């Protein structure tokens, strides 16, 4: 038990002696990550709109029959799935790009267009992520128009209504500076601690009187370093 306590005390003493190294290592790494986040990574903005799928006449009729109710639910689920799959088709995006007159560079700034219906309700959420906040706003407004037009022409029914239009924060959703800094502090602290542990605790070098006394088992008065002579020309 005394040996265990001695080793623990040695580790804590070592960490204290190398505390400045650990702080500087973590600070430099975190600063580098912060600068990379601010000046190198392109910010991505997110804007969303919500649409609601209106019930068709076949769905709004009052029915007491369980079979017809189940059929109505299945029909709605298929309809919702169809709307989500349409969003992945190129024509809607192509019509949106054409209507806005976007250049290839502007099109490249649109990172993603996604439709979701996670809650299983009649609400469908359109989310646009782009490198430019103003472009994302213009794009989602026109995309909703082209999407409604496409579904009305191809499905033969216009049962989508806009509930909310182009909502989103002026701050980027990626990268999040404070999250990157927090993760970098944890990571670089871990790396620095392991560097100290591997180099000084698990290493076979003798760095102090205490290490030498522990090795020979007797008190020592001092340490004499050895210097290797180099031959001429080396």
C-alpha cells in the first residue's frame, strides 16, 4: 500500500512540476483550433419553412368504419412519403436555380435542401443550408414556390400551404466556436497529460535524486552527468 501511495504522490508531484507545460500545450492547441474555426472554416447558415398537408375530400369525410380509417391513415403516410421523396428529385432544385438566376458559384454555396416529417404529423419542414445567409433566405422562398408548383402539376392536387416562411438565426449553425473550443480543451489536456505520463512516468530516464534513490535503494548525495566524446569529423 505504501508503494502505491508513493507512486501516486510521485505522479501528482510530476504533474505539478509539469503543470506549466500542460497549460501552455492546451492553450496553444485551443488557440490554433479557435483561429482555424474563425478564419478557415466557412460558416454554414440554416433557414427553414414549414408546410402543412391539407386533407383531401376523401380524408375529411366522417367515417366510423375502422377499415376506412386505417386506409385513410395509410393513404396519408404514403402521401407524406411521396412528398419527401419528391424533394430529392433534381427538377425542383433546377427550377429554383433557374427562377433565381443563380450562377454556378451561388449554386455551390447551397449545401443542402432537406424535407422532414419526423413527427408524423401533417407538417413538413423544408430546411436549406448555405454558406450565405441572404442567399439561403431567397433560395428557400423560391424553392417552396417551385416545390408546391411541381407537386400540384405532377400529383394533380394542390394541398400544401405555407405555415412559416424562411425562419432562421443570423448566426451560423456550423461551426459553433464554443463547442470547438470546449472539445479542443479536453482533447489537448488529455494529450498533454498522456505525454507527461509516457515520457516521465513510464520512461527509463533518471530525472531527479528521488528517481536515483529509488533505483539504487540507498540515499545519494548527487548526480554526475556523463558526456559522450565525439570524434573529429562527426
